[in-house]
C-alpha cells in the first residue's frame, strides 16, 4: 500500500492511495489537468484510479471531482450530504456511492468507512481506507475540532493524514478579520498544530508508521512549527514512524504504508 499527497492546503487537496494494482483518489481539489500533472511528478498512474472519494464539497477538496470522474469513468463516493451538495456539478452518467456514517463500503480493492466531523460543510467526514491486506489509512482534513468521532476514526491506523492548519499565536496575530479568526479556531473550523499533535499522541500505537501533516495555512502556520509541535508530542511516546509535512505546490514522494523507516523529517514537498 502506498500513499502520496498530491498537494495540500487552502488552494487544493488530493491524496492518492494505491494497493493491489488499483488506486483511490481521496479529494480532488485541483483541476483534472493539474491532478494529472501532479500525479506524473510523483510517478503515479491515474489510470489505476477506480473511484474518487470526497471528504466534503468545498472547492479546495472537490473542485476537480466532476471533470476527473467523467474523464476517468469512475464513480464518486461521499456522504449523502456531500453528494447532494455536488449534484449539480456531477455528470448524470457518473456513478455515485453514498458512504453512510461509520459503516464500511467496498470499492474495488478498498474498503471505505466515513466518520462525521464538525467542519462547516454539508456533511463532512473523515475517511478511513483499508486494503485487502488490512492496512488502514485515515484522511482527516477540515475536521473542525477533536470530537469523539474523530478520535474513533484515528485509532488503529497504519498511516494518518491529519490537518495541522494553524499556529495559534500566528492566527491571533494575523490580519484576518476577527470573524474569520474565530471561524478557523472554532468548533467547525480547523485543527491547530497543538490540537493535531495532542490527538495523534492520544491515538498513537506501535503500528502507526506514517503521519502526514496537511492543510497548513500559508498565512497562519509554518512547516517547522507544525513539525516541532508534533515531534514534541510523539517523540517522548516512542514514535518510530515517518513524520512528513505535505506541501501545497509539490506532491510528497510515495510513502509505503506499514514499512516506512523510523524517521522524523521536514520535507519540502516530500519525505527524506
């Protein structure tokens, strides 16, 4: 099983998961053409994609879903609320799979389970993707706050892509309007570096081999701050996996799930 973050941030998000000769694209926040360019840069074959799964309908997560699904002739899987919100964009010929709360759905080589989150969207979810070998990846971006459902979704994973959206000090000192600062830091907004670190430390177990910090704010966070917060939370607890910071403009290198070497790293667009 391999995990590649094609890009992550406020201008677009997409994660490619590959296993057994098939692939699943989680979120399509870039244009169809840009998805192809980023996949090529990462050495990935989008011809293996069997479905597009969406966490929610916001443009930075779903912008390219309709065009890509039609071009690749693959279905879109999401919560009922997300599919309803995107109904006017999807081609009538595009297949649609509803992901019910906390109940697994099989799509090709993958089993998907959606867990509700607190973000300000129609029906946002955390997605847990499991392959035939039992390896499990969680995608937790735009999750609002560390709810019980989020904690449940993040347990027992082999890899976790989790938002570390903002540094609380940088957010408070930013030139964002007070209403926007409150939205970002509120229950339906985004996780801070500290919240993400505390959550991962809580669910940490020996099998967690890859943690990817994602959806970093361009204006209210820095990769070194996000990495430092996570490392401070995980190193004393004996974390021996790979810690990677996803970039907005450059895909990560493909990350092997379950076999990553012990390493803390600050990659500028990839692991090292």
